C-alpha cells in the first residue's frame, strides 16, 4: 500500500472497523488527540467520513463543546499555560454526559455540547457505531481509560505553530500575537501535559502528521 494520506487513513479505518465489530453491543469510543494545531480535528473529520462511507454509523464529538466558562478558563490569567491545561475543559461533564453513556452499560444517549443552552439535547447512538472525540488533552489520567481506542496525532511544535498562527491570526490579534500565545500558553500547556500524563505511552496508534500529504502511521500490535 502507498504511503499517501488516503492510504494511511484507510488503514486506520480498517483497524477501527475491526474494533467496532468486537464491541457491536455498544459504541466504540475513539480518542484523536495531539498538540494544538497538530491536525487532530482534520483527521477526526476524515475518519468519520470514511467510516460512514464504509457503511458503519460514525459521529464526531468535538470536545470544544465541553469548554469551561471563560471566567474559569482564565482564572490563572489569559496567557497561563497552567490554566489552559488545568481549566480549559470540563472533564467531569465530558465523562458523565458523553463518554459514560456510550460505554458498556450506558444508555447510548449523549450530548455534543455541555456549556450552552443545548446541554440537555441528547442524541441516541446506535449499537455498533463509532464515536470519534478530538481534543488536545484526552489522554489525561482521568479520561484515558474511558476510550476504547486512542490515536495520537504527532506534529512538531514548529510545524504546529506555523499552522496555528496561519489559522488563528485573525482571532488572536495578528500573526505576532498568535505566535506569542502559541508559545507561552497553548504549546507550553502541552509540555505540562507530556510531563504529567505521558500521553504517548497510552496511544494505540501514532499518526505522524508533519507532512500532511504523506503522514506516517504506527500501530500497536495486539497485546503489545
């Protein structure tokens, strides 16, 4: 098989479909995680679309729908890396309103957003479907065991900064300010995450994404 992006994604889809067949009485919960601007949301979207195209129900749950209110997110300061790592998301709500309902013994009724007026708009997930969650810190100790499969999107800090500045410059006050915030807040928070949670130890798939057209995929062997 070639090493094009499409071929790597198809191989990953094969793995997820096989896992879903072994958990056909519930929902397969997949984590797609990586540093800010690594390309995790794009990969989550691509996986969701390709799984649908292969005939298995699949839905994406962007974890941005579980942000804390701004006052809590910024309680340590707008630029605090520690604050971004500790306070950006409401992990309790994510577990209770999305991950647990989709797991073994859950009722498969989950929410896609918890911090807005749609918090009580539950959605039914069919048995045997696949739920793809994407966010930066999904392999924290309090979350990682709630996932059935874990994909880490690995991109260098330098490459992710280039992408992130291009993407977010308008929202963050221009290129220079975006570059500064990536360095002092967003990517510094990832370094805290790496030191404390060691996320790469818990990933079953490593999607090396510096070259968007030719990513490299490493898969953990069964029992490895």
